[in-house]
C-alpha cells in the first residue's frame, strides 16, 4: 500500500471515529436531558431521534373534546347509553347471516320505538342531528347504521325529497315509525353508476289511470336492494317513464328516469304481492345485518299518484308536465336531492377511522417489545416505523372530522336555502369527500390491523369485521372512481367559467387566484426555504396544496384539448383519466386542509389550539411529502427543502406520538363502540384474557 492510499484510509478512519463520537455525544445529551423524566418516556428520543429543544404541547383532553365534539354529542350519548343497557341488542363476535339480519331489525325498532329516536323528523328539521344519529348507530354496528340509512336517507329521503305534499302526508309517519319499512330500488344487475341507462319501465295506462312497472330483461332486475330480501314492504323504484302514443310517429315517448312508490309485500301476510318476484342476494363479504335482495316486476300496476312528481308529473289524460325543460335537467335535479346519502357515508367513515386508530394507538402504547441492551422493553409506538404508520393516520382522522362537520353544515344550509351556489358546492364536496375519505379509511383499517400484529387478527379485536363492513362504502352511493370523475368534471367547468367571466362556487374560490398567482414564476428563494417556521406556516402549506391542484388542472386541460382532436371527447377523457383522478384528489386534499387550518385558528383555548396546530402540520406536510415527486418535477420544492420536509414529518410524528393517548381519548368513544379488548382505555390485557376464559 502506497503512502497516498494509507493517508486516504487514515482519513476515512478519522471520519468514522469522529462521526461515532458525535453520535455518542448526542445520545448522551438525550439521556441527560431526560434523566428526570418518566422511564417509559426517556427511551423515546433515543429511538426516534427526538430533541430539537421543542416541548410537547400540554393537552387538556376535556377541552379538546369540548372543542371537537360537535353540537349533537348529547343525542349520541343517549344512543350509546341505550344500547349499553340492552345486552340483548349488542352484536356478538360471531353471528349467522339470518340472525344478524333479525338482530339488526330489532336494533332499529328498539332505537325508534323504545329509545324514542325519530330519524326522519331530524333528517328534515335538522340534518346535522340526523347524521349524528347515523354515526352513533354505525358505532354500535355498521349494519345498523346502513339499515337506518336505507330506511330514512334512501327510502324515506326519496319519498319526501322527490314527492310532493300528498306523499308526505300519506307516508311520513309510517316511514318514521318503521310501520312502513322500505327499499331504494335504483341499481340493476347491468347498471349501477350509469343511472340514466336503467332499463326498468313504468308505462302509463290512461284507461286505468295507472303505471305498469316491468322488468324487460334479466339485466334490468333490481339488484343489491337493501331491506328487500326480508323486511321491506315498499320500494322507491327508479324506472323509465313511458307515455304510449306520444312520441314521434305515434311511438311511445321515453321521458327519462323517474321514481315510483311500489308496494312489494302484503302489509298483513308479508307475502310478495302479485307480479313481484323477490330473491335474496345471499351472504356478503360484510354488512350481513342488511338484507340485500333482488326485485323483478311483471306488469305490476300502481296508481298514477304513486309517481314521485316533484320534478315531473303526468295528468289524468296522460299529459306530461315539468318545471324543468329537459330530461338531463330533471335527472340532475332528481339525483341532486339524494346527495344526503353521500354526506352520511363520509361522516360515518370518519367514525370508523376513529375507532380503528383508537384501537391501534392504545394497543401500540401498551405493547412493549425489544429495546436497548439490559434495559426495559419499550412501547412499540416509540418505534419510528410505528409512528410513521399511525401518527399521520391519527392526524387525518382529525382533518376529516373538521371537513365533514363543514360538509354537514353546508348540507343543512342547502336544505334550508335551496341556493343554487350552495347546491353546487354540496354536490362537489359530498362526492369528493365521500370518495377520498372512504378510500383512505379502507386502506387505514388494514394498516391498523398489521400494526397490532397477531392480536390484530383476532376477530374480537374487530379489525376484520370493521374492514369487511366498511369496504362497500367505497362503492355504494356512487363508486369512488366515478365520484372523483364528477369532481374533476366540475373543476373543468369552473376553469372554463373563469375564462368566460363566470363566478366560482365557494369550494373553488381559490382557483380564481391560482390560475395566475400560483402558476406564475416561482420565487427561487421560497422554493429553497427549509426552516421549520416556514414549513409549518399554514400559508405555505395551503399554497403548496393549491399550486399542485392548479398545475394539474392547467396541464390536464392542455392534454384534453390535444387528445380531443384525434380521439374525440370520450377518448380524450379516457386517455387522461388517471390524471383527472389525481386532480380530483388533490383538490379534495386542499379543501380538507383549508377546513382544518380554519378550525385550528378558531380554537379559543391556547393549549388546545397548539396541539391541533401540531396535528394539522403533520397532516399537511405528510401529504406534501407523499407527493414530493410532483413538487420536485415542477421545481416547486428544491432538493434540500424536500429533505427538510421529510425530516420534519418524522419529527412531527414523534411529537404527536407524545400526545397520542390524549388525542384518541378526545374522540370520546365509549367501550360499547370500541369493544376490542386491546383497544380499551385501561387494563386492555385483562379484558383480552377474560374474553378467552382466563
């Protein structure tokens, strides 16, 4: 070995030794700084690279709960207390499909007839109370929450929202009391999301003053109809309204999709009525407390008055009338009145996310595993990998909580004002939030199960049933991919409106500025700022989210224009579909962050505001880091700034870990909702061993 080689080797050894000494010195500082702390806490900085001289925010769980609980926690507690007092109504770990269906119906009947909860009245007097009831019922059993939604949001909602005074007077009390259990018969075997292509027909017979409901082929069989297989006596049937001899050349005139009230079972014998064939869709992956069935109609006659005629009517002499001039406008108005289902699903999905995060965090705090040599084992939540999985998820639960509170507030405003701008806002918000939140929650359930190791696989700890029951949230009330396309379509309309001098609805206001300021030449200094104060500035965070949305919108417009020339409109849309879905998700993330920042800034109590700010920063920066490639590709973030964001996300996860127990406790989930032994607030292992018989 020559002298030069020896010199290089010596230099390398010096670097290794000095680096090791620095790490030992840093570790010693951590040990000294935490010497007086609780032994279980002292190990955290060593495992997570903590420090940085920042204290953890003081958390007052009661104050945090008071600020976040919403206006209607009292009625939820009333529901929880009722079911806690009735062990016979609590769902067991193992139950057959038939038993679960009967239990679910008994639960709903008891909630209405014994506990005195009348959801339909709340749905129209104060929707925010209704959604609180729906969330609480789903906390007891997701099947119960969905069955309640079928009865009141879908069957009841269609009758009241699409009908007129005569329908409300005849059906309201019976639906509210469950004397009239009903179904929402929209989906068919061959058509779900494409409602305008439904094939079931309702042909007017002027001689008898009746509509004749027919299933023209097997593809038109109504499928997946909740409440149909066992309990339903009525159905809101969505069908093509056909007027004979009123089309061109004396042919039948198709007036588009309308809804009709169709009795399906005898009120006394409960037998299917003549011409109606009912079959059971069978055992499902989840939600087996809900009796999904299939309906086939053979020349079933109903009175003309059973047409839900708010947006279109037929007179005794067979003349059609509507305040809306086209089939498309009537169809849009009809579906628009049914948007409440999406609001309820988004809100209930957040409830599920809170449950699984609570179970996973509490278990991760008590489960100890490995640790430094000759020292006690440490909590698995002290490991950076576990924090990386769970802390951004905990932050997301809070972000979604505030976003859905805002959605419910806007929905309630829409029902009162019927203002066109608010209606458009709620349609976009409900579609986007339902799609984004349910997809995120579905993935999170599996991550939480994995985070709890083998114990997460035990049915009693609930991840399996929650995963299976929640999974369909991604599909019903609008498939998530289809809903995101609706959001993208609305964004493109807003973009077009900007250049034609139109106005933006509330949700999209930021785009007015974004098309100019956000897409202007970036300040190269700002792109490189990497200080914590800058990265935690809500203005930077919102600008980053909105810049991404604006950039995606601008670029997809150019791509669509290019491909439309050769592929046509549909072909261009399909060619850009993944881009459009990413655009929609980016917009929804911007909306969620804006609502979270607003909630933080409005919080009156300093310590609570500080802890919410910490959680909000983690939500924002974790999302930016997850899509850092986009920001790097357009030079919005320089390489060193990207590294700084990554490091800060890790550090914020570490800080949130320090208050994780208080954050999940502030969800205020009672034992009857959590139920998982490993997710109990105290003595989790004793609950677990007691369950298996020790």
